[in-house]
């Protein structure tokens, strides 16, 4: 059965957790005892309705404050497919968690409070969805009950979002649905409160979009995570290289290159678990045995000898800055790309996105907390990477402060220099 991975996004109190709870409730995905517990907790809080947001707000601080802080992954299924939903925080302080939750998603649900319209976090989250190259964005205009299901309120937000989509150049598909997550209007079942809306419900749309499959036509990229030496009589001379094939396919007896050394050899065998397989597929975890004794270690990348590859030492990247201390030109960091960690320097900050106008401001000199900007990066030794636009699996990285060990930025590789 297909699995669709979705991330939620939106500002604080837009109703992300409630919407997810409603999806679970109306698809019969909540156990009876769990539902009874939610009803009892809601009564203790003095509510006259079942607070479905409690299903996903698992931390004590989240329950006390009524906000989402951590990323919660929720699993449920219908007859059509399985779902993994990342319930991500809406508060600007936790933007890093939103990016983390959306990094493996194929689509995002962007919630907008019908009373407030498009605000800063809406623009930021839509831009991040575009930056991550998500194929579908579901714009759910929530709390329609609080504006008396006014069509004009919905259409105004729809117009504003369409203009924003065009301005940032988002290439995916955008869907607009008026909902009231608290009572379930247009979430799983069509609402009688919106006779002016004739489109499908949110669940119907989720059921109908194609699940993104791994692309075997991409160049093969196999980052080595672990060297396997059993030291047993049965496997006395075995040396395997374990990892997950990031993209493309690799076959037994295929000629390959080991990066960064550029040593050429061929694949002697491929194993999935304990079983030999003739071909490794994208996303599959395997152990590869090579025909020749070449230098391979964690951080090496095995690629096909007959397809192009890149080893980048200087490149531009779009960064989402996540640290209180600003990024400034010339400062050094640790760059983590797959299993490779290398020293890196931000040689120049080219531009930063103005969230209000969605335009690039040239030469700002620094990036501050939650800024999204284009930065020139130089690494101490080449990394086997691709532009994010060509290969999501090998086109991203994180920056780490080498003194505090904090993750300070997530980056998406652009052009090399």
C-alpha cells in the first residue's frame, strides 16, 4: 500500500493539531479508550467539546500552553493508502522544527485562520514548501465557522495566496479548501455550511494525489555509512559497505567509482539483509562488496562509472538560518552532508529574503535567526553532492557550530563555482 508523507504548517493557533485529530477521528483511526480519555481530559479543562489537538500535543509544555513545540509524527491509514503526517510547530521560534518535519514530506498542508488571512508565517511556510520542492500544497482556510462561513473571506485569502504562489515561482499544485477543523467541515465529509464550495474535501484530495515514487533514472549515489568486517570463518575475507542508496540503481558487476578517491572497480555482490540481490533500488538499505581492495570508509560515495558526478568545493546555497548568533561572511562551520563532515566557510552572503515583500535584498552582510538567504560556501575538501533542484537526496546539508555543536542552518545546494 502506498504511503503519503505530509507536513502541516501554519501560524500559532491556526489549528494544525486539531485538524490532524479531526482526520484521525473521522476516519475511525482513534481507539475507543483513547477517545474516551480525550473526552475526559476535555471535560476537566472545562471544554464543551472534545479537544482533538490533545492527540498530537504530547509534551507537557504543549498541553499547558496549547501550542505545538515538537514535531509529532502521526500514522493512520484508509482503504486507499497509509499516511504519515508531521505535525510541525507554527511559532516562529520553532521554524527549524517545521523544516525538519517537512524535509521528508511529499506535500504540505498550510493552515490559515480565516479571520487573520495571509500573515508572515504563512508566507514563510509557503516559501519553505517551494524551497523543499514539495509537489502539492493544500491551503486549508480554517475556522470558517468563526467568520460565519463567509465565501468572501475565503475568496480573499485564495486570491492573496495565488498572487503569493506566482510571486515566489512555486512550481507545484496548490489546492484551496474552506474548513472548520473543530467540527469537521470539509475535512473528511462535505459541509452543508459551504454550499458555495463545490470542490472535494481535504481527505478526498489526499486520497487522489499520486504518491511520489523514487526515481531510478537519477544518477546512482550510494553514501557509505558503515564498513562491515564479520571476522568469522564463514565470511573470512568479506568486506562490505553498508548504507542506503540515495538515488538511482546499482547492479551486480557494474563498474563504479569511489569518491573522493576516484578509484574505479566493480560491484562483486549486493546484499539486502542476509540475502543476495542483483540490483539495489533507490531508498533500499544494502551492503555492497567490491571486486577490488580500494580505500572506502564512512563518508565515501559509490557512484556509477558511466554517469556524471560532481565533487564540489565551492558553491552557492540557500540557507535557512536557525541560530541566535547571526551568520557573517568569513566565519567557519562544520558542514554535514550525508556521512561526510567537513570544515566549511561562508565566504559571502549574497542576498536575504524579505518575508514581507517576498523579494531578495542584495548583499545584507549577515543572516539572522529564521532568515532565508543565498550564501557562498567553500569547503576544506570536496564533497560528492548535486544541486538540490536535480537531486533532493544529495542536494542538502546542515551547518554545525564547531564550538557549541549546535545545528545552525539547513542548506540547499545551488550552482557550483
